[in-house]
């Protein structure tokens, strides 16, 4: 798997970043290094091409996922994250992703909740009901979203907030009035969350 890696000499946290469709591993790599300069940062690149746009798993249409492919790529990503976590040996592991990147991160969290202690999901789209996951109890989750997002409908994100809360996760959310774009106040909310979790 291709990825960007930045290592620091200290005992800071490990941060994984996940890009959106059409971007690559550089999308949030620098942002993570800026807000957590003491962190080790690993940013994997999606290895699925959708008409040239990089993604982390296949879909059949907008909002219609290839669930078999998602399951396989979730396991592969979990293996990658566990291996890198063991290699770095960081005291705490955080992760965040946007859109398709948020979706693969959420899917890993549903199946393997012990890999990261805190995750920020920016504009996720989870169009299915995940199975209960008691391993998420006590984990910290931030969900950011747009009230008028045509790609990631608000009702689905509010349902996702409720699902995480039902698992015992510590859920916070940040909403803006726009659509699928990332706003400055959303960036700031994500930065505050990650800085607090990495402290």
C-alpha cells in the first residue's frame, strides 16, 4: 500500500489520515503535521481507481457500495493500520478522514474498534445499519457534516451519531449549514478534537 509517512523523534501519538475521492495521501498529511507537530503521521493512498479518481473501496453508484469489496478492503486496511501501529509503537493512535476516507475509517472501527482510540469522521456516508460493537465503548468520535450535503444526507449522519452513542462511544458533532465542502470552522473543530485527543 502506498502512503506518506512523517516520523518525529519524540513519543508523540500516531495519526492516520484518509483522503476523499479523487484526492491522494497528501490531502491531509500536512494538516495533521501542522496541528500535531509532535505526532507520527501516516497517510495511506486509496488503491481503487474510479475513472481515475482514487478511492478506498468500490461502489456501484453514488451511495451504493460494493459491500463485498468494502469488507475485503476493510480487513486489508485494518491489517495495515495494526502493522504500522506496532512498528511505530506510539502511546496513542488517532485517525481522521473525509468522505470516502471517513467511510473506510468508520468501517475499520466497526470491525476492529481497538486499533484507534479516537476518530474524526468528516462527512461520512454509512448507508447501512452496522452491527452492535461494544468494543467502541469509551472511544472518542467526532462527526462533522453539512446540513445540506447532497452526498451524505443529514438524517444518515444523525443516525450514525446515535449508533455510536448506543455503543458507548463518546460522540461529539459539528454541523455547518452548507453541503459536502469542508468549511473553515469544521477544520478548526477537527483540529481541536485531534489536539485534545493527542494530548
